[in-house]
C-alpha cells in the first residue's frame, strides 16, 4: 500500500490576505485608476454641494 500524499492548501505557503489588504491592492492597481479617480471626484463634489460653501455659487 503506497503512503498517503499530504496536499498543502494553496494559501498555506504565504500569509493569508485579509479583506483590507485585498481592497488596498485593488484600489492601488493601475488598471482601476480611472474608476478610483472618478469615485473620489464624485465624493468631493457631493461633499462640496452639501456644505455651506456651495452657497457662494448662488447669484446675489
């Protein structure tokens, strides 16, 4: 009878990636740069229009 082979799981050889590490890698990925930039600009625009600084855009 041949000896049993021990199969290592794929993630055992290196440190397991956490959700924050995976998210950071995806955000900093050059392929996603335009999407990340668009989301940041949209968030800044929403924050500006929600603040009191947006009242300067109203004509007197």
